[in-house]
């Protein structure tokens, strides 16, 4: 019964910010690996940030220093704060979850998407110049 629902996408100007939300149900964060992915038309789905059960996170080089993953205090929502957005950030953004004893990191597991079995429907982010 694990469900994920993304929201918060939209159209923003370059340099602007957005905060994406992934509302979860049936998810125990302490037992679940989570991640944000994005996919632009005609391109492969790429990992943006991976989060371990312990809350450790690793970011793709393309977003490092600009994006931040976090959770609410109740541990039901996964956020992706996106600052200083660039046109190349334009994509459909997805959150993903997978229960596991050990979580892979995008720094050493590729393609990370193959690890995850639960996905949200996606939310569109468009960055204009």
C-alpha cells in the first residue's frame, strides 16, 4: 500500500525557486530508501538525489549546491527544495521509494532507477530563461 504523490511543480524563471512535495502513505522512512528523479522528453530518467534510511543524502553533480532534500517532522512528506533553477532543470520530476535493509546511493549505483519499485505520478517543472 505504498503510495507517492508529487506536487509543487510549475513554470518559473531562471534563477527562481520551487519546492516539490512527495506526500507518502504506507511508507516508514526509517525502513525506506527514497530518491528524486527527473526525466526530460527524449532523455533517460536520471537520479537527482538519493536518501538513505538514516537520512543521508547524495546529490547529482548537476544540482549540488542548488537542490536540497528534506522531510517534514512527521516523516510523511519528502521535499525537494530547488533554488537557482536553470532551463536545463526542466523535466518531469518523480519521487521514488523502496524498502530495503541497505540503500544505494547515486554516487555508486547506476542506473539508480532500477532499484526503486514505487513511484509517484510526477510533477512538471519548467524553467524559462
